[in-house]
């Protein structure tokens, strides 16, 4: 019954590495989101995409980019990972015109 | 978006009803109340939402006061698996594709055996 799948549950990367976080949804949702979650700061929106090849910056896009080549897949890219990007990353999707999001299980990234 | 205020934490005994309050005194007429929860180490999960009337589904009930300035999420028979952070969010109905939900700090509910 998994509907939003994040490719990696746990990742450990080195400073300066390029990191790809993949998210796939099987619900034919138009909109997809990437959040990060840190203790004491709650969920913060990094980027979202309301359609294929469309993207918009969220509240904290610096240091990140995204790719949405296919409707079901939304990738988050860290061009040059830094230690302050150590975090839990959460992908979500929703049907356009609703505020009901379905989240993935999360990807916990550690940058050394 | 209207600001919401929730208690930082609450406790509930297993099998009893858990009543989670949320204040949203600046809510406007076209804003909905949404509830999500996040169990430890998992992504948030949608629970329920409403505009004016009380709502019920298989997970919970949502009671919205007549003046809509506050609401209560009710888990009728809390279990240990309901231990989670519960988020109350107020948001207009989505008109286009780019609106986004903003999650606050939520209420940490602990269900005790």
C-alpha cells in the first residue's frame, strides 16, 4: 500500500559530494513537495512542483535544486553537500486543488 | 494564513479519548482546518479536515466551534500507536497548484499504558 516512495531511508555522504534524493508516487498526483525537518524547527519547505517540468522555490531553497521530468518522480539534488544539510528529508504529493498531502517515510541524510 | 496555537505536549491514557485543542482566532471565512500527525521517524499523515461542520472519519473526529476560532481533534479510543506529534493547520482551499501547507510545531501526544 506504499504510495510515496523515497529511494533511500538512510544516507551518509561527505562534504562536497553531489547527492540525489529520489521520490516516486504512484497516485498520479500533479503536485509534489520536498521538505526538510530539523529538531525545534519543524517542517520547512524546500521546493515544490505543481506539474511536470514546473518548480517553485519554497522557504529554504538555497543549496538545493530539483528535477521533475516525469509526473511520478520528483528529485532533490544537493549540488555540493554541506554539514548543515544533515537532516530528515520528506517528500510529499497531492492531487491539485486539495490540501491533502501524502508523505513518504523520509530520508535521513548525514553529511560528514 | 491564520496562525494556530497548540499545546506543546499532552498525555492520555490508553483506551481513553484524546482531545487535542487548537486555537485559530484569526481564521477567515474561507479557511479550512487540517489535522496531520507524525509518528516518530515517519512522514506526516493526513487525518481530517473541515470548514464549519464537525467531521468524522475512521481515524478521528473534528469539532469546530461555532465562531470557528478554535477546534478539537478527538481520537475516541487512543492506543499506544497514536503516540505522535499532531499538527493543526489552517489554510484556504487550494485554488491553483502552487499553494503549500505550512507545518508548525504541533502537539506531542503521549498515550500511556
